C-alpha cells in the first residue's frame, strides 16, 4: 500500500481514503491542490486501486485498515487531526477506530452506501450473488464502457477514465463487494463524539444506512448535502474543503 503526502510543513494532518473503482488522484487531486497549503495531507492508495502497483488486489477492510494503522503509528505516533473516508474509505475509517494505538480529532465517513445482506444469504449462495454482480460490473468496465458513458451522461470513454479506475481487477471487485455487502457495523462507534456521517440528498442507499444509524444512535452527528449524489462532493473541492474545515474547526472551538 502506498501513502502519498503533501504539505508536509503544515501542522494539521488530513488523512484521505478513497472509494471503490477510484484512485486517490481521481478522488482527491482537486481537493489536495486547494488544501495542501493549509494541511499536511496523507492520501492513501488502497490495494487494488493503485495504477502504480497493479499486482496488488484488495482483500478485506480489516487488512486494509491494518496497513494504514501501521503507517500512522510508525510515522505520526498514531495521532491524526482529520480523517475523511469516501464511500469504501468510510468502512476503512470505521476499522481504524477499533485500533487503540490511533487517535483522531475529527472523523468523517462520507457515503456509507452498502447494506448488510439478509441472514439467509450466506455461504455459496452469497458468493454466487456477489460473483454475478462482479461479472456484470467487470464486463461493463472492460468490454461495454460505452454503456457506462451513456448512463452517466458523459461525452467519451476518455472522460470516463478520468473518474473511474477501469483497470480494477475482477478479484479486487469481488473482494470489495463481498466484504462491503455484509459489513457488520459496530453501532457503538457512531456514538463517538468525534464521528460525523455525511451523505448526499440523492443517495438512497446511504440515506437508508443513516436511518439505521440514527435508530441505534440517536445522537449521531449526521449531515446531508442537498442536491448531491454519491461522490458528488469530490467533484466540488471548494465545497468539500469548506465542509471539512467547518466540521473540524467548529468542533475544536466548542471543545475549548
């Protein structure tokens, strides 16, 4: 796993973790260009989604988080000011919170969109369903990119390649979908005063998860961004940076 750092001279640390079928550059390059003068940024290149290391495949959220935790403990004494995880990165963020070596002043999980599968869907049946889903997505990404282009309203395959990592391996897709589809939420984590759950007003799956989080943790800090779909904030770096700063610094002022 690779860790890309920017703005090393700055005091406030900002850890960025990207989502599925994306890379750290696709997700965060515009944000980094704005924020690197103010923050010491650590952008994680998750296994299976790193164009510079195509031999690595994604495994489990636990394994990904362990690698990140080791890096943070070794290089930052385990102390990070702001943790921002987008989509899949939000699951990795939740895993990091279980590591007692680490501490975060502000934690943001944006777009937790996967839902637990019904209990009956286990074993071979579960694997079979995920295999079908994986094959469909992989087929679209490798052989039928035009369908995705049309569905997203893009102008060309080249434009698609700027926003989706189409070289994602089938193994990485399967592992990511398999573990996120039945991720076991530790709802006690959502009662942590530092955690903020974000999603767009158009994200149906994320909104469903938020309702469940609120059911178990009524005091959970939730922010819904109007007129935003899944990943929309990443395409609005100014708005995203402003929201991150407001969440972190407002908390800091109130905590004095």
